[in-house]
C-alpha cells in the first residue's frame, strides 16, 4: 500500500469513540503463544506488515482546535511500540505477562504523541509469547482478537492480511434503527448539554492527561487468571444446551452468585447490526448494557436462565441495546470529555459531574461486568487469554476467551 492511499482517505473523527478519549484505564490486552520460535527480526517484520494493512496502527490522535474535534491522524510510519524482552518464560500463565501489562497501564496513554498498540514478546520453549496491549480507541475486543490472529498467522506462516480502510460509526444515523433514546433520557441529556454550554468550559487533552496519570498512581487493579479445561468445558456446554442457555449466560450467573450481586454490565458486539463497517477494519463496534436478576439464588442454572432471558430482551430492544452509544452520540463532546474528571472532583464542572456520576457511575466504582470474546480457532496460536478494560466505574470485570477449545478467564478487580 502506498502513502497516497493514506493521504487521500477521508479523515476519521472520534464520534462514539470520544467517550474513551479522556477516561483512564481504557486499555486492554490479549496474550497469546504463537507456535514459532522467538525471532526479533521476524517480529519486527510482522508488525510492519500489520501496520501496512491497518492504518490505525500508524495513527496518533489529532486535534482540530477550531471545532474541538479529535481524529485519527494517520502518519506514514508504524506507531506500534515494541518491547522485545526475549527472556525465557514458562508459558501463557507466566506472571511476567501480567507484570508487563501492569507496567504498561501504570500511566495513561499519551495519544497525541504515541500509538495505540504496545507489543511485548518473550521466548517459551519453541514458541513465542506475545502481549498485545491496546488502547480502546484502536479497537474493541473482537477487533483485538482479529489482530492477534493476524499477527500469529503472519509470524508463523507468512500470511499477510489484506489492506482494509478503517471505517467507523460516524454519526447517530449509523446506529441501528429504532435505537433512539427514550424521551426522559433525551430530556436529561439536553439539560446537561445546555448546562455545559452555560459553563463555557473546555477541558484540554493535556489537562486531562496530567489528571489521569495522577489517578493511575493510586488506582490499583489485581488481575487473576483461571481456566476451564476442554473436558470440563465440554460438560458445561452440554448442560447449557440441555437448558437452553449459553456458556456466557452460565459464566454471568456464576459470577453474580459468587459476588452476591444482582446486576452486571454485558458487552455486546454490534457488527451484525451495522452497515457502516468494512470487514477486517479496526475501530469500535460494540455496545454495553446492564441486566438485573429479580430473585437471588444459589442455583446456577436458574440464574443462567434468568440471565439468558434478560440479555435476549435487551438485545431485541434496540433502544436498550444501544442506549450508551446513543448517549455518547447526543452528549456535547466537551461534556463527554469532562465526565470522568468532574465525577472524581478533579475538575470543576457541575454538568460534567452530573453526567459522570449519574450516567457513567465514575464517582465510586461498584459495578460488575463481563466481556466474552467467544470461541476462536487459530492453528498458529497455542494458548491465549483476554485482559478486559477496567473501567473506572467497575469494581470487578471478567474477560473471557475460548481459544482452540480452552476457556480462560481473566478477572480484573479493584
């Protein structure tokens, strides 16, 4: 791909992605073993190939002062940060992987000056271990999984992914039909926008970035790995099928029972409901919604069924499924920027505090959530797991990924 293609492509602005710009801990990761020996020159070549296929891997975040708009500023060179550690580690569950992730996430990504992907690599026997740590502005979980599979196939087998022009949700019109917010939600959002305009404030990225780095000095998150082996997973899948629920329903039910909780947030992929994407593109095409179980129970299958029905109802109600995205779309961008810092009382904005506290619950982490990337099969990958984004609103977040029949779960807890 030549650089003219980059220059001629339409500038991509942050729209719903704007919610991830000025909020810390918007990073996540996929760790994987690739069935090929550690080779620094091939790692560099592989990252170069991926960067040619995906323009956002060459991108910083740019800013238009006159419109207070942020955009993907695609350059002519890869912005992927490589840390070729090269030490021998024990494998996918080696503690060095989580330690490296914690090091990377110990400070806020400086998106105006650095890229959105950081790759670390180690040796493990005749395999190579990779950690792909991403900022959420680069991709959602499914996009990160796709990128991981492309990396593995390219590194092991020399398969080069085709160039794909990135395409994003660019306006509210790109969201699914009949997903508009309810009247009362629109009323509160309009009021907050009006109050924000009266305040006549503007939070700069530099101001936010300084506050975020201070916040991350004390925001401690513990990551714990667990696994459901193929034999056990087969039994769970059989029981789920018998009861008309999914493995994700089962995991959610088990999570709620263990945490003695009645509600949780579920991440959901929207790719099959959107027409504004290019297959193979990076970017964010996911939503999230909360579910609540009415009756507490220790019976995992009873709770699984209630979870299943609650999720199905949300998915089949566009206004509920896309509520958070419609909220991002309707809020004044500057107000969205100020939500986190205002809710934490690190910035003086009553409108920002209202949105950050009552819309996103940034003031006091108490929520539970799960993101399940589903089942994947890749011959070039041995093992893998997914570290979920630890939103400041969450107290415990689960990230699940089933790779080649083995389900691993990473718990991120404040």
